[in-house]
């Protein structure tokens, strides 16, 4: 279920603010969004996988905290990110 290196690199390149940026909230949220999508797909097939459910809930909480941080610090960047990822605001 972890992201493969190529997919991770593509996401980082798409959302980085400058060359070499891997830790900005935008990159972290984009990576978590992809990981959440993968976990949801996995849980569609394996409903009783409790550790995967816990990981999903943890990742959703992390993404929510990062989005809350970004919305309070930079509403414009928050809006752009939500639009790009097609998340509910």
C-alpha cells in the first residue's frame, strides 16, 4: 500500500513550491491524499482489515490538521490546493 517512488516523485514535482521542496503543506497534503485513496481502495476489497482502517483514520486526521494550518496561514494557497485536489472545502 505504500506509494511507489515514481508516483511519489510525480506528486512532489506537481505540488512543490520551489525546486527541492518536499515538506511544504501542499506536498504533504497531496501525498496524504494519494495514500488515503489507496487505502480506501484496499478497504473496498478487505473490509475487515483493522490496521488499514486505523491507518486511514490517522492519515485523514493528519491531512485535516495540515489543511487547517494552511487555511489559517495562507487562505489563497489553501484554496488553490483544495481546487487542485478536488477536495471539499
